C-alpha cells in the first residue's frame, strides 16, 4: 500500500460533514438530497478538487457494463446493506450488478474461484465483501485481471474500505472498563469465513493490558456471528460457573444471543451483567444494546466509488489504498456502572 494520499469521496464527506452515501448521491445529482446538503457537497468537492466518476457509457468499446458483487452470504444484514449502497453507486454509473453469494459453503467457494476466468468474460470488475482469501485464491484473483475493490479486507493489492476492528473492540472494552467492570468475558468469533476475529480480540486484549489486566482463559468463549451462537456461548459461561460482571461480544447478533441466555437464567441486564457488541445492527436500538457502530452502507458506497474510478481511469490507474472509516460508541441500556 502506498502512503501518498489522493482525494477521495471520504475526504468530501469529512469536509462537508455528511455521510459518504449522501455525498455520493449529491455528486451524481440524485433525488432525496436537500439543497443545503447539495451546496455543502459542491463546496467541499470544489475546495478539494474532487470530481465524481463519469458514466460507464463513456468507456471504450469492449466493456461488458457489469460488475460482480461477491459476498460470503446474501442473507446477512451487513451484506444486504453494503450491497444495496454499492448497487446504487454502480447503477448510477451505468453498471449492471451480478450478486454472487458463496453461501458460506466450501464447495460453492471452490467453484467460484475455479470459474474466475469465465467470469472475467462477463463482468468488468469485482467488488468483494469480507471474503477471507487464502494465498491460492488471492493469486487467482490477481491473475484474472479484473478491476477489484473490497470491503472489510486488509492487506490486499486493490482498494479496500473498512473499519479499524481492533480499535472498535478497544472502544467497546474501554467503555466497560470505564464503568468499573474488571471481570470481563469475551464472546470471540470462531468463524473462519469472517475476517474480523483476530483484530477484535486483539483490541479487547489491548484495552485490558492498558489497565494492567490479563485475559482470563475461563472467560473467553468461541461464538459464531449468529444469535443462537451467542446464546450457546453465554449459556456455556453461565453453566460452568463463570461470573463476569460484563460481556463483550464480537458482534451485535452474538450479543443478542447473550442477552437471551442471561434472561433465561434469571440474570438481569445491566443490573447483574453489562453487555456490549460491535456493529449497530438495525435491531440494536430496539433492544437497547450498547454497541460500537460501524457505517456499513458508507463502506459499500465508498468501495463502489473506488471501483468505478478504477474502471473509468484504466489508462492511469491510481495506486491502491486501505481506507478506514470511523466507528462510534453508542451507549444504550445494556451497560451501566458496576455496583
């Protein structure tokens, strides 16, 4: 990754004080953007010298006019939000989209990478969403020659948009520590199809280290990204006699499961146990879950913009960069000071 900075839609969003999705719509003169927001975006873009990508119809001959969006599954709320935002950007730039779900199945994944050469004849580019790649798969993607961008994937040779997962976990853990909780349990991802396990656990550990605390092995439980995964993990903690005063779940859905298990065992949240997650799932506000929010739609829109820039400036492509969007602590009803 190069260290030189080029102006991107993220810079326009920061300067205008608006979301990347709103900026993207404003730059493309789409409806549902107020005149005030339109003016703020125009002023910021002018100051930075940023211009939106031209329409795909201006491409040289030979273009298929299509982009494939590849996700581990099509049913997750995260991927549906990212896909919808990306499709809006790509569609307005003149591209049709082909959604490819790997369905979290090894056989489907193997077939996808085996067919990359054929796929390259049908699409101009790839937008990958949190697809954890092994060296052979990375080599196959580079060899196919398709313009590529991604969401939530680090150390890749193309433009990537994501969050600092370690920092997000650190924010969540610091919140619990700041409330006086020292006996912290962690529901840590064990899903190899998701790329966020190691950084989030590292962020949890770093926050403890800064308070001269250590991770207690008995308070670490593997949990997948689903509600039932979190319920099983929290049930395991309870039934083996662990007594944490607070729980950090690696994602909100696992936190929902933890809340269910605690309720089933007669433990009150946050009176007996505080719980926090990461994501800001659409149901988190309804359940009152404290969490660290990540801008999912903005990640999809930003990555799609970067892919369009690469497709439409093929003669002088920019160097790839890793763009990290900010996360935000949201304190709701599932965390409180230890008493």
